[in-house]
C-alpha cells in the first residue's frame, strides 16, 4: 500500500500563481505559497468559496495553467503541460463533450488519438460505459442525454484512458439535488473500484464530507492558500444523519462563518 | 382550421395577388416600363426557343459553381490555419478586415488585366467573392470553439494536429457551412456584375444587353432566372447541410420556425 501511495502522488511546494496589474504596477496572487502532498489513490477535496482559486490550482495540476513560482510534481515529474496521466472532468459537460460524436465515440476519443486497435477500443468503451451505467445509450448523441448522463459520459471518457489521477472541477454543480446524490454515490464506488487518485473541487460542504478522505480548506482570495486539512475517516457509504458527520460539518462550517 | 389558413390556399392566394398587382402596374405604366406577367412569359419563350436562355443560365451557373467551389476549397484550410495559429492571425486580421470592404465588382478591371478576358477572370472574381466571407466565418468559428473541448482533448493525449483535425474542424463546421452559403449569394452578385461589364454570354450579359433593344421583358426574364438559380442552389445546400451535417449542429435556416 505504501508503494502504491507513493506512486502517482502529487507534491506541491510553495506554489504560486500571480498576474501583474500594469495599471497599478502591482503583482496579484491568485494562490500563494500552497504546500500540499496528495498520496496516490487518495480522494482529496479542495473546498472553498467561489473565486478562491481552487479551480486555478486544479488547472495548474492539469497543466492548463502555468505556475509563477514553486514546485508542482506529479509522480516525481515537474508538471509543465497536460498529460494522459491526469484526466479532467469539467463542470460543464456541454462545453467539454464533443456534440458531433456519439456516446461511444466520445468515450473512445482518447483511445482513437492513441491509435489503439479498434477491437480493443470497443472492449474498453464497453467496460466504462457499463461502469457509469450508460449501457443502451451508446449510439446517442450528447444532446439527447440529461445533465447527469452527460457527466457520466465525461467520467467514462476520461476513465477509458486509464489515467492515474482524476481532476474534477465541481462536476456535479449543475445537476439537480437527486441526480447529484446518485452521482456522488457512484463516484465513490468507481473510485474504490479503480484506485485512482481523485482531486475534487467543490464549494458544497456536504458533498465534501460525503466524498473525500481528506478535505483541504482554501481561504478566500486573493493570495489564497490551503489553511486547514481535515481527515474524514468515516466509512463509506456515509450517513448524512450520523453524529460524526454532523460534528465534522459544523467544524468545517465554522471556517466560513468568520 | 379555417380554409384560408391551409398553406396551399394562402400561398396560391398570395401569388395570385402578386401577379394581379404586377399586371396592374404593367397596365398603368405601359409594357415598356413594366412588362406584365404575360409579356415576360412570352419573352422567356422567345429566349428559350433559340436556346440562348438555357445556354446563358448554364454559363453563369458554371462560373459561379467553379469559382465558389475553388474559392471555398482554398478558404477552408487558410481560415483554419489563420484561426489556429495566433501569430498568423495577428498579422492577417487587419488585412482581412481591410479587404473585406472592397466589393468584388471593384476588382473587375484589374482582374481583366491580370487574368485576361476569358473565363479565368470571372472565376477569379467569384473566388475572391467567396474567399473572404468563408475565411472570416471560419475565423469566428475557430475562435468560438470552447476552451474546455481543446483542454479535454489535450489532456486525453491529442497532439496539436489531432486537436485541429478532431476538435476544431468538426466544431467549426456550422460556421464553414454558413460561410459557404452566404458566399453563394455574393457569388451570384459578383458574376452578374462581371458579365454586365466584360462578357458576351451569361445572365448578366442578357440583362445588360437587353437595354440596347429596350427589351425590358428580357430583363425581367433575367431577373427571374437569377432569383430561381439562387433559390434552388440555396435550398439544395440547405438540404445537404440538414441531411449530411446535422451531427455537427448545422440547422437549415430556411426551414426553421420560431
């Protein structure tokens, strides 16, 4: 287990993202001096209010946004561009799925780019379409699907590439409460089945507590940072009504009420 | 449903009304100023009988089609490259925005000098009329491809070339389609101008030459031919878009009701 935990780990030291404001001649930090170690196979939550820079941090891990200072290593390799090992599930399925491709073609996209043999593509897409519960919808186009189903397609599409790390940017934020609940449960199941490292960005405390093993609290920006990290060792599936859940909820809630 | 709301009833009533007003105009102003429906029909018969009308329509249509197809074929890759490569776009955009205000007709004399009196100059003119409209539309299309699509393709391991081919091109198809469809209209305008000034054949020549004999009925015949040629090619193109390109989000403009 320790070996696995070291593999695919993410090491962040003194990480910064700044932009300069020419009118003031001043440097602004979106995030400043973030230190964080995420173990391989861990389900880590980045929790914070809107505009705190949690998406920026996620995009930096993904390699979409360059850093202004510090270190960011995945699997002991410095991150400077996107890679197949780090898959991203975006908040908006409509803007990230390819509407001209069917569900199956969307799921096979990464494999097609890699020129995986056709039969193998088929086997892999079948497996992940089944895993996210979309069997029977393979030949549909994204516009024929509901919001929850589109997010399932996104999930299957990234899992098909077998990434080590899943980066999820409020993926259930646009879903209705009931669909969100189902998706949260299934994500936990998928995570436990596939042993991926998951970094999940949210501003919903309950969601954070339902999903994560550790919860990193990000302060309000600018110059945002991870101020506290909470362990959540409650066993899955988690019971929202339990006393421990309630206590932890209140503790974390306290952070945002100051 | 009341009988007047039936489509064939209302449409035929409308056409009868138009013909009546037209005939009325002919009676009031005399057939030399406004040739009535009947004399236009006679004029058309006359031109059909000696074969000039069919020949002229064929020639104009051939010029438009060749120039439009060639112009589009050149414009599509050029537009994609300008849109995709930032450095080229920065240089090309001011130039494109300058030249798009120069109508094709303004180039007729120059094109005659450059490409000769034959077919080449006319086809070059249509290509010019097509090229900039298609390029500018593709540019808009490439610029409006969602960042999330490109990012997700990149993190699934797609190369820059694969992103162009598998993300940007399909996402831009509705814009390409709109571009070539609008370009078809401007091509007709350009060819009529060219044929009026520098040709011995074609619908534009017919319209222009008829003034010498004061055959306003022949002018009317030319106008109707133009209207029908444009109408049918546009409908054909719209039908093609709806049938073949629907998965890319191409919708028929004509058939859409709001």
